[in-house]
C-alpha cells in the first residue's frame, strides 16, 4: 500500500473509527471491481482510475465520507441518491455503514465502470 494512502487511513482512524470503517468498506467495493481500478492518493482522498482515467474517489469529512463520481452527471439515478449540480461530478454522502447499502453505492460504482468503459 502506498505510504500516502496508509497515512490517510491512519489519520482517519485516529479521528473517527466510524468513518474509518466506512472507508474500509467502500475501498473493498472499489477494489472488487472487474476490471480492477487503480487506487492512488489525490486531492486529499483516495482516487480510483481505470486506464489512467479518473473514475471517482473517497473523501473523508468531519460528518461523512463522500463517494465522488467524476462523470456522475451521465449516470442513471433510479434511487435518487446522487447529489451535486456541477457539470460532470456527482457524489453520495455516507454517514453510517448502513448508508452504503441503503444508498446503493455498489450499484453506482458499477455505473461508473460502465460509463468509463463506454468512453473507452
């Protein structure tokens, strides 16, 4: 594991064990994708890329973890959980472990992969 990633995780764990546990669960979702995404530390959080194209990331804030999607504006949002009004990006705020399931994060990570694969 990259030292910057390890430091980010360690800092989060020291600040909030709940946010740390959420990050670990979300990392597992990203790391389990096919094809696998590359993980790096960028913009103050964990960034996930596919073939050098940024797909999204995980960012820890005081009250939540944000799951960011670089091209989230292109996604179908059948569960109406995507937030943000920018041109491209959308995010989901995760405040509890339960939010990961009830906000369908695994579904949206797959949407991110589909969007990336469609663009080549």
